[in-house]
C-alpha cells in the first residue's frame, strides 16, 4: 500500500472537494490517503486496482465504507455485499470483515471510535 505525495494528506478546510479525485488508482496497487484524523476517528480515501483486497480482520470500532467509483465486495461476518458507486455499508465493531475490488475502485473509509461511558 502506498500513500499520495502530500505529506499530511489532509483536506483543506472550507474548500470544496471532488472526492473521487482525492486519490488515484495505480496499476496493481492499493493507494491510501488520510484525509482527516481526530481523537474520535479518521477518514481515509482508498483506490484499489482490480483484484486488490484487504484480508479479513476486525477493528474495535465501527467503520463506514462509502464507494465513490467502481465496485467493491465487502464481506462482513462471512456475508458478501456488493457495492456500486454512491452506496455505503457499515462494518460493525469487532466483527470480521474484508474488502476486495472486482474492478478499479475508489472509496472512503470513515472509522468512528466509540465514546467510553457509564
């Protein structure tokens, strides 16, 4: 996986962005760019070439996948969900999930850390 040349990668405040243009597909690769990072979570843009994937894993917080362009197959607890451009799916905390691209894809991952409370 590689990141873009922007050292921080962050989006500029109060600047309109075309989200599908914040990251580009590279042949045979996964490209990522962290757009925002706070104590409450982060937003990362990904570009997967055909056949690229993230192996099954789990995370301790909820994660929203929002497909910007192309197609993705998201597996959650062994059930596959095919996303088209403009669609999103929530991957719940502590549940095994995986992501693969049957064709080039650009997508956003929004990870939200749970607030610890009584």
